[in-house]
C-alpha cells in the first residue's frame, strides 16, 4: 500500500530479507539512531515532507488548504494541546495523515482525519516500534504472531472489531485520534471519535435541503482539486447521485463502469446505461473485467495481508487501468451508511438478541465453527464480542446495531476496500464529508426507510433518476409502494427460523472459484487453524475468508 513507514532504527527482518515496499517506489525521508522514516508511493499519490516544521502530510483536504495550518498544528502538538488539535481539524473534509516530530523531546505525533479514512497500523514491543500505512511493513519487520481470538473474529465477521487486528500487538489507529510515540519507543493512543447520535430527531423535510447543499459542496470541492477525475459509475443509488451532481454543477466528468465478463452485473449494466442516457453523459466507458485470477489474489494478499479479503481481487485490473491512464476516481462509498436506513429489520431488546441478529445478517459462519477453527471456546468468542458491543456509546440495542454497521462494517471493513484501490489510483468519495455525515445522522433512521432520502434528492437533480431501477431491489425508487412491499417482505423474513435461511445460503466447496487451491491449502495446512471436521457446506463469504487466511498463512510459512 502507499504511504509512510516509521520504525525503530536497526529493526530488521530476522533473516535480513529486504522489504519489498509492495512493489512501489521507495522514498527515504529521514533516518537517525532513533528512527527510520520512509515512504512508498505510486505516481501522483499526494504526500509532502515539510522539513522546516519537521512534519509530514499525506492525503488530501478538499474544503481548505491544509498547508496554512501546519505551523499551528505543530505548535499545539509540541505543547500537548491534543484536544485543540482535534477540534481544529474536526471539519476538515478529506482523507489525510499529519505527522510531526518534536526535536527537543524526540516524540513523534501522528494525527488522522475525523473518520480515519487512511488506515494506519502500529506495533510496539519493548523499545521497538513501527507505525505505518502499510500492514505489510509491520508483518515483514515485526513478524507478529497470530491472535487466536481475533483470528476467530475475522473468520466469523470478515473483519476485526475496534482497534484489533488478527496479529498480537498489532493495532489499527482509530479515527479522530492521535498516536504519540515517545522518545523511548513507548506508544500512547488518544482517542476522540464519538457520535452524538445515530438516530436523530429532525425531520427529513427540514434537513434534506441542507444535505443536498453539503453534498453538492463536497462533490464540487473534490472535482476542483482532483487531477483528471472520473466517476466510478454503477447502477446503484450512490454513484448515480454523484453523476447527477456533476451534471447539475455543469462539470463534464468522464464516467467509467466495470462489468464482469460472466454477466454477473447485467442488472447494474442496464441501470448504468439508463443513467448515462438520461444525463446525456458524453464520455462513458464500460471496462470489461475477467473472472478472479489467482495472480490478482496473490497481489492483493501481498499488499493487504488478508485485511481485505480476496473476493475483491477481481477489481484490480479496473484500478490498474486508472493508474496506467493517470486518472483519479470518485466512488459512491459511504452512501450506503448515511443515506439509507441502517435499522435492524426488527426491534432488538437485549444483548443476546443483538448477538443473534448480527450473527444472522453479518456473520460468515456460526460462532461454533469460527471458535473450533481457531481452537478456543464458543463462549470465549461470544463473550468477547458482547463485551465490545456493550462498550458502544449508546444504551439502545437498536442504536448499537447501527453503530456496529458504521464503526466495524464501515470503518474497519469497507475502508480497507477503498484503501486497496489507492495502491493504484487516488480514490475519494463525497459521502464521507464530516459535516455531511453529521447532518445525515441528525434525522431518524426511519426517515431514510424505503430509499426516501434518495427519492427526495433525485427530484432536485437532472435525469429523473428515481425512475431508474435500483439493481439491489430490481425496482425503481419512484415506485415507493413496491419498494415498501419489498422491504416489508424482508421484515417478515426476519422472523423466520435461522435454519430455514441457512439451508438456502450454504453451498458446497465445489461452487467456490478457487476450490482446488482451497482444498490443497486445507490438506497441507499444519498451522494455527484446526481444519478437522470442517462441515461440507458454508456460505460463499466464509470460503473466501478461509481461503484468504490460509493463503496468508501459507505465504508466511514459505
């Protein structure tokens, strides 16, 4: 992955194997007897080292010029005024990391944006430390051991919870936080991420015009700052709003749609074609993507180390194409977290009910299966998850579920997918503007039910895009009666016994695209996982997750 690598001087791979920098060009910024600071970047990746301030900035801010504030930030950090630093950058709209070195104390400070849009990982043991944008840097130099509990969590949910990773002593920097690396190598973390509400009380009618205004501003700022921007256009609700927004702004932005050769995207293709015609987009390209290739999966594994599971390796050619042409891209990521109703399909009244609901709609396998695979008890795994959920800043279990989707499925899982794309091309989205998010969360989740917010917004933009089919529903947003019926049918299904649903979604390994490779990995694995008695049927997500973990362990063993 692109970005900075900060580590203790003298910290080497046990066998002195050189770090591969994920195949990117290496830049050495600074080195002394205390630390080594380097970076690895594709062409046109935004970063800057400011020698006179002892500072480093990575990423982009779209609503202001961050350089004008560097001196103030460094002074505040040197004075330990961390609260003021966070308050100052609270409304900076962008994806960024700011790093500063206090020469007098030898302290290093790393500050991320309000949503932690650029993942940062850190490890510390004794006086040795690594903080990096690149998880491969940590796994290469620190050679961390796997954490059975968090490995089980990963197999179960496809992601880690909170700041945890699947490795011991390796953590993910939370959003809106400051990492303080002391002169002796000790690391302190100061967390400031907090949501006042996930289910506000303002009316949609009152707030929708403000959402539209903030969305337009967020999109406009990105289009004006990005070099050679494109819109990644699918047939979904999010990217079509971006395309309509660009049209309304009078900005001629090329749109690119990827389509898989096996026809899996035929509904998306039909809707994206309709969107292009309605908006009269002159510069639209359909990029054909081949089925998943093992070489792409292995490349993704190298630079993401299993944190982004290998199911998504099929999109790498799409982003390589952007890199070859020197393009940047704007995606619809985030719309599905703040512009839609995230409420559970039925009310959740207890922690046990919350656990059952998450397992039903978010888990890749059963708790028993995940626990057995990593050699711990199902009770230990379940109690750890419930303890984590209990610590969420909301008393309501319904709110806890929404927060889970935003904090874990969003930040910990989806951000890794977005960041994967930055291995090749700078990628951003207007939906993660902090002020826009705060406004979206000020209305009830139920006000966004049935695509109501999208339905309202599409009327304010050209193209009448509410009349274009949403591929996920196979229905137009405009047909609110039918959308309501589809949604209510899902609510009824929420009351069906779990065994009825399980019988439909579980498949044999023969349907997995890399079935032979997965079988080989299972047969030859002699590491931390206990693969004896693996049942004959699982969800496709589970096969991908197991394949990812086993490939990662194979890579480490070799």
